[in-house]
């Protein structure tokens, strides 16, 4: 799980000087990290202010040493954090949740024709995540009318595909990664060879109409140069969803064989980076929920199923259009291990976790959900159910940038995960 995160903007960079760069948030729909500018120096006599400045400097040093005054990007949770107080077990700890890195892979064959794609979403600093395979024949929603993924690529290339995929999944796609056979072979070099099993021969049709066996039935060993033909293969009379099912299998086996990196990798707009991060932990690979379209050979997205899928596949998204209410999660027990379980419940309930931290004091007995906007109370009640029960109260006068504020209590800590 970006400043604010859009497909064209960079992620925030944080220095060791909190006074120079202070991440701030605007919760009016998407997360927004802005750099605060240093205040200009005042022209005041040194003879008057020097003692006060000396005292203030000593106080600042002590304060910085106490709170670990740095903005950092490090976490062992399934989400990424920009922390303000470094000790997650300290009262008053607060951290801002960073959006899940998300890319769409556009697959082309050797003739530059679109053969499908896949949404890749990395879960967080710990890696792992979700791959959602989309057939080339999937009809994408556009503001001016629907058209297939293949047609969108042919008419508008990368930019139009980005719009259609963002409309489809409701999340901003950080990167559109166009992969031709040679690109795919290079990106997956660390994952090959791997074995895969096919119930039937994988057959492709050449431009002259002849049928070419790409892979025999049974267990086969896949090398880098085999990936492109396997992803593109479509026999005469075979429907596009069959090819997409094979792509699901190839993605799954390729990621299972990919080595997990032993160190944190610097973020890159490349398939190599996404493969490495996905291989770091558990990854789910599946076909996008779809139904047959009226036009033979095409498929329409199953919108309700996709919405439910994305809530778990991209738990910390940058939303494309409709917004989920933002949530501040406070751990009133002092056990950081509770945060990840609660984060999953918040996402499943329809909330968007934006801030995580601790209240000023621990020892909270009862989990409470405070709603600062009556319009989002139904979401708060769904989150309460996901948490296993919580007291939902209106807090319309509360000064909070988030729509929902949750404080975990001892009752939540004692529940089974």
C-alpha cells in the first residue's frame, strides 16, 4: 500500500529532518502528502533572543531524541507507514498509511497485438499481494461508452487503457507496464525455469492459418522465451477466457518460482520490481469476475464481485472516483499486533485506513467507533460487525480529518483472530 498518488506523480521522499519536511494529510477523498516549507527567519536583535534561542535549541534536541523525530517508510505490517513518532508502542504514536503500489500489465504478442493484461497490487512493505488477470476481450467502462481492452489499446494506447482499467477497478493505476514477449522474458528472468501442467496442448494460430503447438499436454518446463507465446496462444475456435485461464496459471507458477528478495528494493516502474515484491509473501492470482456479453466472444465485468474483490486486493488504494470513508485507527491496548487484523476488518467493512496510532493513554476496555459524518454511519456499523462488535457513537463535533475514528479496547484483544 504517493503525493497525492496519481499515475503521473512520484511517491514522497522523506529526509531525516522533520523540521524541514513534514508529511501532512488532506483527507478530502485521497491521501495527500505535502512538503511544508521552512519558515523565514525573523530579523530580531540577537542580544534579546540569544538566551531564548539557546534554551529552545536544547529543548528541541531533547524532544527530537524522545519521539524519534523522523518521517520514515518502514513497517513489518501488511501496509506501509509514514511514521511521526517511531515507537509503535508509545502513547501518542501516529503514522499515515501509504497507498498500495498498483500497476496494470498490458500484454502484447510478437505482432504487437493485445492478448490480455493483469492488475498487480502489492500489499505493503512486507510484500505479497494480488494479481487479477483481465482478458483482451473484457469490455471496459469509459465515460463516453464501453469498449474492449484490446480495442482501447488499439485506439488510445497506454493512456486510454489506464483510464479504462481505473474505471473498471475504481482505483488509480500507478503504472501501466507494456510487455512484449522480449520484455516479459527479461522481467521474469529470475523466475525461470519453472514447471507447469496443461490438460491439453497449448496451440496458437500463425498468420498463414497454420496451427503451432506452443506446449504439449502434461508437465512442461517453461523458459523465459516461452512466456510470451504461452500468454498469447489462442487456438482457432477457442474463446478468450480460455487464454485468460492459462494466463492465470502462468502468473501463478511464475510467481511461485520467483525468488523473494532479501532486502528492501527501491521502488521502480518495472515489472521486475512488482514480481520481486509480490514474491516476497503470499500472493493471490485470479481471473477478473466477469459474465458473458451479448456480443459473442466478449465479456462484461461483474461489477459487484469486482468491488468486493478490490476491497481486499487493494486494501489501501488511491480511489479513482467514488471514495470510501477514511478511518483513523487507535490502538487503546498498546499491542501493535492487533493493528493488522483490525486493518483487514476496516477494509472488508468498506473503510479506507488512512491513519494508525495510539491514544494518549492505554488501558481502553471497550472498542468504540466514533462517526464524525452521519452519512458514513452504515459503513461504521459494517466495520463494527467485521471487528466482532464495537460501540458505534456519533461524534459530530469531534475535530478529526477522518470520517471514522476507531479505538481498539481490551475486548477486541481478547477475541480470537
